[in-house]
C-alpha cells in the first residue's frame, strides 16, 4: 500500500472485520453514555482513544461538568471491576495500594502475614479530585500506572489487565490542593479539558436532571475484548514520515536544542519527553481505526497534539504574564510545522532538529 509516494507496511490483522468491530464497540459505548451524558463528544472520543491505546487519562474542568459521572458511566459500559478513590488531604498511600496485616490462623493458632488489597486492585480506577491529596499519596499511583504492579514491603503484587487510571481535578480551587508533580503528569497519556456545554446541551441537561430519570446501562465490552482491541491498535501501520512529524512537534518544545523556535525558548521552561512521541503515535493508531482507516496520518497527530502535550509543557513566568498557555504554544507549533514530507525534510531548521 502506498500513500503520498511512501510505502506503508500492511498489517494482516487490520481487516474490514477489525474496523467493523471497533466501530460497533465505539457506537455502542457512545450510545450507552448518551443515556446519562449530554454532549462532550470530544471528551468521550479522547477517553475511548486512551482506553484502546492502554493509556491513562487526566480530566480537568470546573465543578458540575459531569467528569465523575462520565467516568463512572464509562466503567458501567465495560464488564470490568471498578473502584472510586476520593482523594482527601488525610488519605494515606496504604489506603490506595493496600497493606499487610497479621492475623491468627484459627486451625494452627499461628500468626501469619496477609496482604489486604487496596482499591487500586481493580481494572478501572477513578481517582477523583487527585489534586486534593499530598504528593506522597499521589505518588502511590506512580508504580501502578507505569509498571501495573504494587510493591508493599519487599513483595510485588501484579495488577489485573486491563488497568486504567482515570483522574479528575479542579483547576480553580487552590486552597487545600496539591498540584500533580510533573513526573506523575507524564504518566497520563492525555490531559483532557472538560468545557462548559453549549446552550442546547445545557437546556437538555436541565430538562433531564430535573425530572424523573432512569437509565439502563448495559456492558458492551469484556476485559478480553479490550485486550484484543488494544493489540489490534498496535498493529496499525505508520509511515516514517508520520513518526518524523510527531518527533518534530515534540523536539521543538525542548530548550537549548538546535532549531527550536524563539518563542519556545522565551516562554517554555521545560519541554516534552519521549513518552509524548510514543503517545502521539499510539493515539494516532487508535484514532485512525476509530475513523475507519488502516493507517495513521498527520491529521491524527495534529488532532491529538493538545491532549498529549499540554501537560508536558511547563510555561514560564514570562508566558503566564502575557496570558500564554501551553495550548497557545502548541497552536503556534502546529502552524509552523509543515505536514508535507518534502517541506519537512528540506526545511533547514528541521534538518537541525533531526540531526540533534
């Protein structure tokens, strides 16, 4: 198969049946969510891309935008175990991971150690208001998110697969909150902004929630179904050009490297790491399948640039004083980065970036 003159390797498992299966799963999940959630189509799409890419998701929005309800309803559409952890300032790491207890064996009278599993031992974890607990407790999720295991004492306890952490945080309250460390933010595939609904959507919300309401949420996918779809996503082919395009976006965010734009040097204090490229490509594969395509395009990378990069760019005081956000910087990077392969490889500035 050839696109824009470049040969794309064919993945034998990416067949029309795969497209149909993923499209059907997406439609059924969206239909189930529509019984409870009004609008938020972009948020739901990014959640599903994260789900099929085996990534974690951080949702940020002001109170009352149904972030928690959206995640809990999504969990109901999947035949998986679910735990909700309400983060508070007095929450301890053992409250999440679990702890060892000593109990007496009634038959022998001997005392034995037994591990009591915490709520992290579920397929889907809703970390509600994750910025309301101190860094020590926030870090309890780090090993689980990255390694899918928990170490208590000297013993490793493997988590069940699939495993997703879907966290929420409130951006407007500062008292009693603890910003997530950059190392932990980097573990989240996406940072998704949940915005206010449109007039028509809010009208429908008011109409539904002030009347007698019932829903009939049915499970759509099992754990084995999700694992199979995740495997199929990874088999979607991607051209070297698309990988170079993703690399060009990410490497332009790193300070003091050749070819980095002046506005990045002036407004960014820290750029994105290699996980950003991995998640751009992997998310692009999932998005391509969801849109019925057997290959990844630069449009997929562009569509996911903000949710992948916004929490990996640390803007400095100069940018904040001018009202520049990480999203605004990503917009400028998208404007100056050519999608055409010939333009990208012939541009002198990008030659420096690729050579560095």
